[in-house]
């Protein structure tokens, strides 16, 4: 399980299932089947809101990404 910060506008889109992917630096060796624990974070206040989502990685690609970054399909 990977604990990740996510800003409110992206958190809301993931929670409504209109955003079904995450683009992240692959510094955690993400694998299909891993779970992302997405913790809503307010950067302006440097604090977590307490809202949390979990999503399973269903697909990973680095196609046309900055070096070291991946796109992960999540569900």
C-alpha cells in the first residue's frame, strides 16, 4: 500500500470516478495490483483534511512521460 498526498480538486475527481488515473514519479516501484491510499492534502495549510480514498492500480505505463514518471490506471 502506498500512502500518497492528493490535492482537493484531484481528490474530488477521483472520488466521483471522473479521474481514473494518477501520474506520479515512480520512486516507489509501483506495480499493478498495488493499492494507493490517497489522502486529501491542503498544501496552502500544510495539513491533511482527513478524507481518504483507496484505489487499486490496474495499469501502468511510462509512455510519453517525463523520465522517471508513470501513468497509473486506478479503480
